[in-house]
C-alpha cells in the first residue's frame, strides 16, 4: 500500500470509529428521555464516564494543540511524533458533552435511593487528591512536568474505563436482567473500538516507514497509549455485556422496575378508596386498578341527576290516584342520561305484601 492510500485509509478508519463511538452515546440518552427514568443505569458508571472523558479530552487537546507537550514528547521518543489524530480530539470533546447531558438526566430523573456508592466517592476524592499533587509537581518542573501531567490524565482515563463498567456488570448480574440499559451502545462501542484499534496500528505502521522499523508495533503503545488501552478495554467489556444481554439474561425483566409499577398501582388503588369511601374494594391487576363499589342501604343516591332517599318507614305509602302501590323499601330510578350505564330500570310493582323484598344496588366500574 502506498503512502497516499494508507493515509486515506487511516482517515476513513478514524472518522468511522468517531461516528460509531459517538453514536453509541445516543441510545441511552433517548431511552432515559422516553422512560423519564434512569432506573437500571448505574450512577457510578456515569460519574466514572464523566471523569474519564474530562481527562481524555484534556489529554487529546494537549497532545494535538500544545507545542510544549509535543516538543517534550519528541525529546523523550527520539524525535517521533505522537499519534493523536484530529478525530481523536473531536471524539473526546463530543463524548464529554454527551456524558454531561446524561449526567443532567440523572439529576432530573433519579430516585431518592439512586445515589453514588461509597467506593465511587472514594475514587473521586482520590482523583482530586492526586491531581493536586501532580499540579504541584508541574509548577515545580514546568518543562517535563507538563507532559507528565498529560500522561497522568491519560492514565486516569484508562483507570476509569477499567472500573466504570464494573458497577453496570454487577447491577445486571444482581437483577438477572439488562432491562433499562441500552444494548445498542455496546454494539456501537465494540464497532468503534475495533475501528479505533485498526487506525492506531495503521498509523504506527505508517510512521515507521511502512514496516521498515521492526519495533513499529511498540510505537502504537507509546505513541498514543490512552487510545490503545481504551480500545482494548472497551472490546473486552463489550464481550461481557453482550453475553449478559443475549445469553445469560435474555428478555428477563428487572425486579426494581416491576416494584415501581406495583407501587404505582397500590397508590392508584389508595387514591380511589379515599375518593369513593371505605365501601370500595380495589382489585389490582398489573398497573390497572379495578374498583368494585357496594353502596349500602340506607344511603342517599344521586344517579343521573335524580336523588332518591329510601323511605325509612317500612309502612307502604298509599298509592296516588291512578298509580299502583310501591314496595316497602322504595325503588331506584335512572334516567336516560344516566352516566353509569345509560340504562333504564322500571319501577318494580308488587301488590302482594308477602313478596316484598329489600333492593340491593351494586355498581361496578373500572
């Protein structure tokens, strides 16, 4: 392959991995927005991701734009150029912005029980303390300390990539489910990791004169160590996540999500009982509450705008002129505009006092 062809291939691989890795952030953002929830998503994962891409963004920006860092790298590596490409910079900044957006969703949708673990807080405090030490060293040794600071940030990016997947793996294993967590970003992540690794190896081969240097493979290690480690770690964890989603816990519901639905159903039933009185019997199926209401007698009924107070006096009233006598306990009248069933019930007339019976009214509704 000639020099021009290898350069075009490198650029193509670089922007292809940028697209795959960048798009991999969007399914989780969309899923969180659609569900209005981050249940099933690890807050530790989000915190590690945000810190990691903050470090990686500074790492790539420094290597690509800062002459002092570039010159110190050449001095330490026999005049070789670093292998940070423009697509590396664009990816790091874009990923940081999307991780920030996911963090805002977490603040908006998280439940009270959804919080950082003590281990994650310890990690964040450890980063703050070690960063303070490195900044002090950089101030004392500005020439060599600046590159060391950039390496420090790249190392923390790899550390965050190593541990950020562990909480999500554990949550999926604990719940025996991957519900609430998008597998699409893993498929895209593995695609991006493969393309990124291919670009890095190709650039290392090109920088050594097309394989003329027998140590060209090592140039991929120290030329952009953070990119190499990021690609390998991503691919390794992607295999584990795919095994959970497609093999171990395929189509399993997440128990925490089911408990949330059950809690909403009980709340619905409780609100219905408070509105309709203690005579209601809530029957809950899934997320729908079916209410059966029994109206005891005597009670003041208002149906379709017609109020009826059953006669407390068991003695039958004498019929009016031209009307048959009524039963001892009265009757329920419903008009044509009855909102419950829009049905009519004719008055039951009984001239035989021995057949006189009580009337029970039962209303069933959703």
